[in-house]
């Protein structure tokens, strides 16, 4: 007798879509129950993401308050350290929702900006573009005043670009500050439509014009062009500094402006500073001191961004080269501050290239103030990297530093010289005493 084993064929059961239930915390905000919200939110993450059926998104309580156009709850949440830059599941911030939602008051937008909401956002379309699309000129104006860049994402959507152009043009007719903003915006637009030589001709006379809200200058925007023609713009900008002998003017200007430049715009200012220092003939003691102050601060905020760190280390290296030895030795407290800022970059968790530049700077400082250099040697890996990546001057500096650091304490070249001088002095005194004794004996 044969047995036939059969397996039941599973019949697919249609999966019912799970309804997105609104979190009770979000429901409180939708229902405008501020008192209940204050109780519920205790012990919960104020910056957490909570489900919302109405918006098909998981949002923060702050974003929910914005979507509900509830300024009272917005104010309360911001007072409790709600983060306006926290992204929802769909990748939107509170400011994105403020720009997109009909009827959101300007005061809510200003509250978000005052709480350090990024005016450029993190989405493919910026809050400014969203506000332009909703014809919210008041919000656009507030965003620009907070540092938003109208040129951000320009060229992605031609129709939207035209609307942005019209609104910026309209704002520029209202006051002088927005007229300057318009010039920055138009330079950015011109890069995509005109040849470099034409862009240079149109804007060169205003290269040192300062943006009224982010405090960069047109020269930095011109130098910072990226893309296919970037090198042309870089070389043209450097030639401009040389031909007009305005490198020192730029350096002095960036020193004054830097404290007011938003951190996200530091990099382009520092790149231009490097170019200007390369062109400049020399660096004075006051300028050197001011730049050390700027660079030590920016190094602290560089995180682990290799390009930014190397750029700043290269700036410091050029500064050391362009400052006379007499000037370099004037103020040791400046070098003490610099050494403290540089020391962390000798750690192995930084790239070998960062460490090479750092040790190179310590080599320069050692020649001026050896006691400030709290190192024992230059690691072999750094010397090897220098052999491949650096020029002969840097290699020589690093080997010299390594030799100096490896000498036993008190046997530096300076100490040796002092010892020799002291020995000669002692010997001379002994000879004089002997001569005096001989004279006395002769007289007797």
C-alpha cells in the first residue's frame, strides 16, 4: 500500500495595512491641550519621533506644534530645549514644516530661527524655496536675515528658480541690505550661465562687498565656485589679489569679519585666507596674533573633518614662513596658545597627513621656543609619510625636530652653547688668576 504524503499549499492571506495611530503626545498638541501635554511629556524624549496619522509622518512634538500653528506650545517646547533641527521620518525639520504649512505665523518662524534652526535646512528643497513656492515673502525675508542662501539648490527646478529670482529682486528694491543680497545671488546665478571671464568683469569691482547677514564677501563666493570651471575661478581670484595688491586688504578684512561669519561658512573664508597669505609678502606681528586666535578657535570646531583641519594647518605653516624671525619671537604667549591647540592633532586617531603638518608646525615653534614643545620625538610613521608627501624643506624640519627632541634633557644646542660659553668664561678667569699669582711671585 502506497502512502502519499501531501503538504497543504498555503493560501495567501491578504495583509491588512496597519493604520498609523497618532501618539497620545501628538494628540495633545493637535487638540491644543497644553496642560495635558506638560504632564505626558515628562519622562519622554522631547526630541523623540512620534507617530501621526494626520501627517503620515513620525514627527517631534515641536514639528507637531508648528503643523498645528500653535505658537504657545512651540514656545513652551523650545523653552524646554526642543531641537528645531531634528528630522522627522520623512526628513523634514520644524522649519521645513513652517515654510510648507499654510497659515503658520511669522513669529513661529522667528522663534525657530532664534532657537538656532538651520535656515538652509537639510532637505533637497530648502525652507526658503518652500516659502517662495507658498508666496511667503515675509518668511523668505526672515530666512535670509537669519543667513539662508537663496542660491542654495539653484538650478534644480527652473520654474522655482524663476520664482526665487523674482522674489529676491522684489526684496532688493525695498532696502539696501537686500540689494547686496541680490548681488550675491546674481553672481551665483551668473556662474551657471556666463563664462568666467565675463563673471569676473561684471563683479570684480565689488569683490570686497560684504554680505549684510552672513558677512562673507563676493570674492569668497567667486573663489569658492565648484564644478567644471572651478580651477579657472581659483586662478583668476589669485591673479586678482596679485594684480591689485589686495592680499593684505583681504587678510585684514577677514580678521574683522570672521567672528561674525556663521560656522558653516568658515571653510571658504579660510580657503581664501590661505590663498591671500600665499600671495602676501609678509605677515606682521599683530596680524599673526589675530590669525592664531581665529585658527585656534576654528580648529576646536573642526571635528574630524580632515580637509578643514589640513587647510588650517597649512595656513599656520604659511604664516610661520611669512613672518620674520624677529617678529616670531616677540610674544611667546601666542605660541603657548598655539601649542595647546595643536597638541591633540598629534594623536594616532588623526590621519598621518594631519599629524605631519602638525609636527611640522611644532618644528617651527621649537626653533623659537623649544620649552613650549611638549613632545619627546617624531614618530617614525610621520617621518615616513613626510618622505612621500612633503617637500625637502618639511622633511628636513621634521628630522631636525626629531633629533632635537631625542637629545637628553639639557643637551640642546642652546644649552650646549651656554655651557661652552660658561666653560670659556671660567677658563679665562683661572688664567687671569694664574697671571696675577705669577706677578706677585716675581715682585717678591
